[in-house]
């Protein structure tokens, strides 16, 4: 009975004013990602745009997961990966409900970024990556704003877990 009451309290948290803050973080992250991708898709020509000596904008359509990993030509594998990503996003929503506030903030950034890339997978059947960091001939993986939020969230989660001791 105690477990059921605790679970009910967690469910009610979704309608709490404090939880709205985390929904706004998810929404803000998603909107920033959508805005940046829409600008790039509508304005970027075939040639990369040189921003400075270290950054180019170069539109690449990624059918894999982060940084182009697991890119396959198989529609079945693409769809399985998309379903897996959707399942992970739903799981992270549950994790937000049962987590403490710092973790909620971290997972909100991750979910917002993941939703941005998930949206692209559903609408475009690929994720537009466009930020190309480089130094001379060395180029890092091309990425987007959603990837930045996901990476920032994961980095903060690792810092919290390994460095900050409760």
C-alpha cells in the first residue's frame, strides 16, 4: 500500500507547478533545435558556409544515431532504432517523475534534444546535422543543437555522479 501511495504522489507531481519548469526546459530545448534546423535547411546551399577558421555550417543528413553511428541502408534497422529511441524518450519521462530536481533538469535537456532528433527521424527520415568543428584538416563529427543539449545533459549527469558526492 505504501508503494502505491508513493507512486500516486509521483503521478500528481506532473501537475505540480514545479514540474511545469521541466516541461518548459524540454520545450525550450526542442524549439531552439527546431529553429536552428529550420534556418539551416531553408538557407544552406550545396556548399558549406565558412563561419571562421574552426566552424563551418555543412548540412549532412544523418540516418544513424548520434554522430552518425549505426547508419544503415536498411529501412527495417532504421525503424527499429527509431522505435528504440522513442522507447528511451518515454522511459526518460518516467525517470523525470521519480527523480530529484537536479536530475530532472539534466534529463529535461536530454529529452528536449532527443525529441528534436526524434521529430526529424519521423518527418525527414534522417536528422539534419550541420555544425562542423575543425582544425585544419581534422574535422569532428558534424552535429546539431539537439546533440549539444543531449551531450551537455549526459556530461552534467556524469559530473554529478562521479564528482559531486551527496
